[in-house]
C-alpha cells in the first residue's frame, strides 16, 4: 500500500490470499476434499483395472509365455527331452508291427504244414524284438524325464528371481495394498504349479502326441483304407479335448487364487496368534478360512462335469473306433481285400494306441492349466 492510497483501494486491488489457498470459494477445506476425491477416484480406477485383469480368462497363452524365461541350458535340455520323448512315444506303436506279424505267422503255422523248428526260431526273433523295444523305450523315457525336470527347475528358479526383483523395485505403498496373496505364498504356490506343468507332465504329453501320430503312420502304412475309415472319429476327440483344456485352465486359475487368499489369512493369523487370542478373534478367522475353502470346493465341483464329459467322450470314441475296425476289417478280409489277419490286428492295435494317447493327454490337462 502506497502512502497516497486508501485502505479500501488497497484491499480491492490486492489479490485474494484465501482464494489462492482455499480455492475459488475461499474455503480451505475444499482443497483437502478435492484431494480426497481425486485419491478415491484413483483407488476406484485401480480396483476396476484389477477386477478386469482377474476376469480375463487364463487360456494357454500364459503357459507358453513361461518358456520365455528359459536360459540357454534349459533350452538345450528341453530340446533333448522333447527328442527323447518323441522317440519313446514312437516306440510303442512299433510293437503293433511285431505283434501283427506274429499273429500272421501263427495263423500260417496252424493252417499249413510248417516246420516247428523254423516257427520256434521265428517266435524267438519276435521275443527279441519286444525286448529291444522295451530297452529303447525305457532309456528314452528316462533321459526325457531327467532332461525336462532339470530344465523345469532352472526355468522355475529364473521366474522366482524375476518375481523377487520386480517386488523389490515396487514402491512402499504397493505393500500396503490389499493383494490376493503375499509374496511368499505366491512364489511357493505358483512356482510349484508351474514346475508341475513344465516338467514330467510336459514330457508325458509330448510322448503321448508322438504315440498318436506314430500309431496312425503305422496303421496307414499297412492298410490305408481301413485306417481312414477309423480316423473319422479323431476330429471329435480333438474338439472335445481342446474345449476341455481351455475350460479347465480357467477353473484351475480361480482355485489357485482362492487358495492363495486362504494361505495369506492363515499366515497372518499364525504370525499374530497372541493378538488373535487376546481379542477372541480365532472363531471369525476360522470361519473366514472355511469360507475360502468352500469357495474353492464350489469351483472344484464345476470341474467335475468338464472332466467327466472329456473322459467319457474319448472313451466312447475309442470303443467306437475298435468296433468299427473289427467290423470293417472282417468285411475286407472276407472279400479278399486284406490277405492277412495280422494286418487287421495291426491297424486295430495302432488305432487303439492312438486314441489311448489322446486319453493320456487329457489326464495332464490339470497340470497345464495350473501352470498357465
């Protein structure tokens, strides 16, 4: 205020201090209320993002993303394990060739005047073939399981290290938020699930797929027409298996989340057990823990129809394929299109082994879903 300026003129020309501190209305509480509203909106947006992320189905995409954490040694071990798994799976259908030829020679021996000594030598040769196949398949399966298990351990260790590094880089407020599980629980539970899905179970799935394709190659080689007739049932099995794997992966992810919440509750209760007993809160905590278990049980019950539908459909297709192979094979043998009964048996056993390979794949669907 200058010397010649009145007090009223100075107050009118001076800027409003209260407006600068409290906002346009001059109220200091409006700033704090606006800040709280902004923080509340940010929290609601974070919750909405978390809810949308939780509602997103698991699928098989996250499962294949696990293998991006493999180092060079793990990749080499996986390559060795996959090659040995393919060899072990392809060795099983070769048994049908030996068995089919044995049936053909046995049929010729019973219908013709063959030399018993020569027939005995032939049988001894078939027995040696079975022994060689057993030794080869045993060695290939052992090497495959060992290599894949070591690769899975290295991959899981890398994932746990990455998770720990990402956790240590978080801000302090991140640990005050209500999460679905503690760090220790998430590392232990999810790490074990991933290890189960990328170790021996994965080798078994590769082996089953190799068995499936090798069996049909053998069947097509011996009698392509009969094999193509029986193969009409395979697309139905593949469709049911794909749908079942996708549904089971989502249900398994929900169960893992619920069990993680239950584990966090138990961990917090045990870490402060004196406080829990001081306030007589153990009954409420037990009730909450039981509620988590009931939620997991409800999700688990939803898996039963899915598993039952997959297994029953595949079993029906297997029996239907065997029946169709018997019926059509007898007709072709009676008409002279097939000159040896061993050929029919080879095709029948090959198709049966192929469908059995698909059945074995469905057994390990839960492990793949847990790893996803």
